[in-house]
C-alpha cells in the first residue's frame, strides 16, 4: 500500500507528533509498504526531496508569521492534489496540513485518517477557540478514522464539539523501540543515597506545555544527591544552557539526541522527570518506561493514565512547588530497593507497546477506511 503521511513538522524536528509519524513511517517501510511524507518547513525557500531509511520526505516552504505552528503552504496543498497515494494519514489536527489533507481527501475521494496529537497549549488558546468549532470540526468530518493517543485526548476533543460521530474512533498510544526494551538495568539497592540519583528529561524546552520553568526551579532547589541530564531543544534552550553553566556538577545539557545516543541517555539514567502542564500521551513516557525508568510526573490526566502512583513512578500534585518534586526524587534517591521495584513495574507497564503492534493496527484501519470509501 502507498501511504501519504501528512504533518506540519517531521524528523529530525523533535516533538511527540513528529516522533510518532517518523516511527510509524519506519515501521510501515519495514512491513513492505511505500511511504511519502508531506511536511512543511518555515526555513526553506524551495521544496526539497530526500530519502532516508526508505521514506520519501518532501518538505515545502511555509509561512508562520505568528509562530503558531499553523505553517500555511500553497506548495504542500498543490503536492497533495497530485499525490499518487492510497491513503492520506494526517498527524496533528491544529495545523494547516491537516486542513489541506482533508480538502484533498474530499475532492479526490482518498481515504483519510487523522491522528490528532492534541496539544492545546496556553499560547494558542485564541487560535484553538476560533479553530476547533469551525475549521477543526470540518477537518475531522472528512476523516473515516480518528485516532488519538489517549482517552483523555478524545475527551478533550469531545468538549471542543469537533468529533465526527460517523468516524471510527480508536486509541493508539505511542510505543517504544525494541532497543529500549532491551536495556539491561542494574540498581545497587545497597547504596541508600550514597550515589547521586541520575534524573533525565527529554522533550521540547518550553514553558506553557512542558513546564521547563518548573524544571529550572527544581534544579535550583536541589543538592548533590541529584544530577540532571536534559535532552531537547526549544524556546528555553538558552535558559537551560545558562543553568548547565551555573551548575556544571549537577546539570548536563545534551542537546538533541537521536537513535543510539538517545538510547544511551535512557540507559545511563535512574529516573525520568516530566513536569508538564498539559499532555495527551507523551511518547517519552513510553520510552522511559520501556527502558526501566520510573517516571516522576505532574498529576495531570494524561500522565495519570499511564503512571500509577507508588507502582511505576510518582505523581506530583501542587506541581508549581519545587519542594514537592524534590521530595519525590529524594524518596527514590534514598530508597534504591523502591527504585528497583518501580523499574520492574515500569517495564511491565509497556511490555506490549511496540511499533510493530502500532503498525499492524494502522494497517487494519487503512483497509477499513478504504472499504468505506471504495466498498472493497
């Protein structure tokens, strides 16, 4: 089958939707299918084509004057109108490429799936207020299948009154690479805090959704019992670099990591921290759990749906209070037996979350969508 993946951004850009679309594309290629990615890029002036790992990636110039992630691109729209694909699969709903894919699907009768990756960050509240009841609703009405990464995401879409009741609705969480499941982890249960607890953060460096300001407060309030590795890029990058320069003994900023380097970061850490204000289903949580890292995260619905407090990690209420975070971190720093128990449970949580299973599920949905449109 020839699948057209449509997304506002794509690998090597970091982000949940970007990683999900990339890993799914790799899995589809591995399963013998053809994948064309149609994506936007505000930094280029002319369309570019590249092939890596078997994926044909077409990047189109786009215009995003207010930094909203909307990325208007007439060139992408034109390319979709002429695309030779059997399925259009759009990743992320609140972006121009989603609308373009919906329009082309309607005109050309190409089955459309949308994986919504709902963010709803604070800096886009006005855009979302205007978009979802109107254009967003129309876009989702063109989809034969609507996929979300969590039940919480479906609940939020329902509150926005934009779900298509005629569409098939599925929950397909992110998965983790086999290499993460295979990490061998040894915890010295006799150390009792004599060795620093190695804390890992992976994600976009921004405040409104990911809570980087919270992470900064936590680090500022911590002592030698905790050391932090921060992986990612974003608006708060310079702030994190300054933090690492100020506390070189307890903060390491690693920049953007992919593949083996990212696996090594998970393997060399003891616990994963995610101080987000809003999430749908962070792919980094699946990766951390697969690597045997207990997760300490904000007590919000999307994280609460994956992390069971006191079993595979700890949930932090009053998340703007750094002392709450430090208390959770130091609990694991000083009780390595508990850390070891959490690590085992972490892996058990996502033992069935593999990209092969995700690919198989999507192939079923592609065939289902084609049957609706073509009747065969």
